[in-house]
């Protein structure tokens, strides 16, 4: 028991309903894997179970995520946080933008655009070294991203903000 007063209660033998979560998993696991597979050896079992785990955690639609696979959900969440960060950046709320871009990067660490957005916001915040690191990672993932790929806007765009954006790209180290 200890100082907290917490006591351990074990499941009574023959009473699986005392731990319904484990029994639910065991039933699904038995139905999806064990009932129609014979393992040749321990290595074969480990390989099959690893594939099943990856499918369960990454590919299979989850009811808690509105019946979409976790990988898709993470990408959608990353896009959401990027969009929110860009809105904050446009309003000049750079600290809020930074928080959202970091959330996006956590969900999509191999997205060059997450690193790109971070590089720009770091320049806006005067954090040049962090901007260069983010820009380098962006260029490593997508060497095609350059200052020149952003043509001068023809519509109603704040030209001063657009020029500030291009200057930030140059300062972060993006090529022309």
C-alpha cells in the first residue's frame, strides 16, 4: 500500500469481465490474428505481430478519430496547425504562430513546409540561427523551395508583408 493509500486489486481467476479493456483487445487480437495464423517460430511470430501492430496503429481507421487512420489524422492535424500558424503570422502574432508551427512539426516532422514556416517565423522573431537550421532542414527535404518560386502577387496582397516574407527567406538562407 504505501503513503498514498493506493491498493492493488487483481482480477479473480475465471472473472475476465473484471478487466473488460484487456478482454476486448484479446478477443479482437484472437479473431484478427491468432485464429487463422500458424507461426513457424518465434522470429516469424515477432515479424507478423510487428506488421499487425503497425497496421493497427497507423493504417486501420479508428473510431476515436472519426474513423480515419492515424497517419491521415496526423497529416490533417499538421495542416490545421500550419494554417492556424499562417493566420497568426499574417496578423503579426508571431509567438502564437510559432506555437502552432511547432505543433505542426511534431505531427509531420518530414514536411518541408513545416520547416519552411518555422524558418520564416524565426526570422520575424529575430531568431536567425534557429531560422537557418529550419531552412537547412527544409532545403534538405525539398531543394526546389527557393525565393524565386514565389512570384510577385497580382491581386490584393499586402506588398510590404510580401516583401518582408521574401526578405525573411533570404535571411534564413533560402536560395534565389
